[in-house]
C-alpha cells in the first residue's frame, strides 16, 4: 500500500491508498483543498480542524444532493420501465387483434373464392 503526500490548506499530509489509486487520491485532496481555500477566503483561518470540518460538510452536502438526484432518476427510470412494459403489452394485444382480423379476412376471402370457382 503506497503512501502519498497531499497538501490541504498549505499543510502536507501523508495518506495511504491502494496501488494505482494515487492520482485519484491526489485529485480528491485537491477537491477538498479547493473547498478549504474557498472557506478560508470567506471566514478566514479559523483553524485546520474547523476548516476541514466545514469543507467536509460542504462536500457531504454536495453528495447528499447528488444522491437525492440519483434517487429521483432511479424512480423516473422505474416509471419509464413500467410504461415500457405496458406499451409492450398493449402492442402485443394490438398485434394479436390484428392477426385475428387478418385470419378472419383470409378465411372469408378463401370462402368467397371457393364460391366463385363453383359458379
């Protein structure tokens, strides 16, 4: 498990990660650092712990909104799938009705052709 160094609020932190995840962890740290810097610009340097807590809360709020949107999209997808199922059933019913009508018409045409050939 490699250790990498990330910088948040001007301070270096060593963190462990899985092999191949180093760049991803660096990107995550940069994302947190951006929030910390934005907050520090607004409220000043109120201490690392408080800035990290506030940045964590901002990120958690973003995640909460995204998860809520995912739930909405999953519900919408479920409704679309249900509607699709209904449409397929309606299509099958219509197809069966049309096939029965064509079969009946074919029988009548055959019957009429038999009568005409007898004349």
